[in-house]
C-alpha cells in the first residue's frame, strides 16, 4: 500500500521555552505585544472631557441658532467660491464639490427656518 503523505519528521519532545534565552525572548515578545495591543487601564479609565472653549448658549432659541447656521454656511460658500478661482485641476473640482455640499446645507437650514415660522 502506498502512503500519500510521508512520515512526519521526528521532533524534539522538549519545550522550546526550556532554554533560558528562548524563555526571555518569549517574555520580551509578550511585553512588546501587550504594550502595543493592550492599552493600559489608565488610558481607558480616563473619561474624555469635551472642551468648553466654544460653547453655544443653551438659552438661545431654535430660530436664532438656525439663522446663525445659515449665515455661517453662506459665508463658507462665498469663501470657497472665491478660492476656486485660484485653483486648477482636481483641487479646483474638489473645492467646487465642497462648495456644493455647503450650499446644500444652507438650503436645508433655510427650509428648516421656513417651516419653523412660515411666512404670512
């Protein structure tokens, strides 16, 4: 009878970690992996505190917030369209796309303002 797979090679039954050098190497590798793959409890335990440098006044009404958002988007649209004249190629096309997204956001905010207080 023909055997398809050959006999496996004889292996040494001793553990590869019995040698002092290989055991130290294994411990060093474990420390390196733990350092990069397991963040310490200090990093994960620290709660993230949001910055309070810029805060929207919680007492402002919705209409005021939407008006400010609309004006900010309109200003961003004007700045983007002014900058487009100084660019060429793919950079110009990318900025035109950004300007279009800004304009769509401005239209959405304007629609929200119209629905908030419909014109009479």
